[in-house]
C-alpha cells in the first residue's frame, strides 16, 4: 500500500483528461538508459528578457477583460491537426508512443511533426512546446511504457532540431504529483524524464483540490505542490513551468493566488512560465471542482501577477 500525504491526489489522476485513440503496442525493449542526476545544483538559463511568461489555459478572454491586462495563452493541439497559436503549446497525437519514437520520413506522422516544426519556426518569439500531456496519466489508455514515452519525446525534439528550429523550449508536462510520489511508483517523474539533452523546461500541472473531486480536504499552498518540482529541476539546471495550475472555488482563493505569486517571484530565477487553468473541469472524477476565477478579488490577485514587472505574455 502506498502512503501519501493527506493532501495528495491518487497517484495517476489528473484534473482533466484528453481522450486519445491508442494504437496497439508492439513489445518494447529498453529504449532509454537510466538517467543520472547531477550531484550539485546547476544554474538554469533564463528565458529571453529574463521574464516569466504568464497567462491562462482556457478562457483567456474573460481573464483579460477582468484583469485589465494582457494574458498569455497556453493551448492544446494534436500533430494531426492545426498548430495552435500561443506562447505555450502542448502537442498530443492519436499514435502510441512507440509509433512516434519510430516515425520516419515518408510517414504521415513524420510529415505532421515536420509541419508543426516549420510552422512554429516561422513564428516570431519563443514557444514552449510540450509533447504528451501528463503521460503518466495517459499511460492508462495504452499509449505505452515510460521508456516508449521518453523515446517518443526525444524523437519529436530530434525532428524539430533537424528542421532548424531554434525558437522552441521543449517542456516536459507531468502532474505535480509525479514529483513527490515514491520512486517505486510508475508515475514517479524520473521514470518519464527524457533526459537533459532533450528537456529545456521541467513542467508540472499543480492543483489545490481542497475538498472537491479527488481532494483529501486539506488546503494546499502552491509552495507545497511545487517545491518537489524545483527540487527535481535544480540539480539538472532546468527551468520550471506550470503549464496548468489552479485552486478550486473558495473564500480563500484570492489569498492563495497572492501567495502563489509571491512564491513564484521568490523563485523567479527558476521559473519559465505559469498558466492558470481558467476553465471548467473536463475529467468526470472532479466535475464538482470549480477552477475558473469568478470574483473581482480573485481577478485582482491574479492580475497583480500578470502586471508585475517580472512577468510577460
């Protein structure tokens, strides 16, 4: 039996779930060697301008209207579809990870990845690109093993680099839970880490569930959720992103957001981007959670982060 903190989520649950058509898996060998962790902390390379990109995943229009400031965008897409426009983009695919890892010139999947690469290459400014949203959760849908995911991530990065793409920071997007669970847990972050050569930014989707959905009733500050992510990223010299973060509706939500801003600023040299999950839940397990901001004090609290000189869209 796994012992978890009272505030923790069950090991491989997500605040939302994207449904992907999974292909049958062939038997997999060992695709990526065991990852070594540096003994001492390195220094992460700041993003251009030294800013932290900030915004929302979901309803950015309402947030922009209510905060009275520009809001950065994090959007999702699939390699089979069009390339979304946003400072951060997460790419999924209907193919399993073994197929992605083996994508070769002449295949439809390879052509689609190239199309994404050349489209983003032509854009001005930097894009944070994540491949395979929360793979430790999606593994349940037979997309593959951790080794196959790592190899698929590396293959996507390699194809992008072969197209001469230099305006992308490749981002690993796991749940915050994966960074604080036991190393023996399949969901443990190191199992899914593709390696320092392929990851620029370590990402975590971090949620204060409190009493909704799969929450255990505890009120959890962002610091508690993200400290383990920083502990994972720092020895590797990697920046940290929160592709999604949120707190369920509560009278304390505005204060939670203010505390979150202060925590991020206190660790600003290690942050790349933060995106509030400003939309309804899409996972049936937590339909009673309310992530979207609603009150003037909540919008003011998050607006103070967006307007801070440390942040940019």
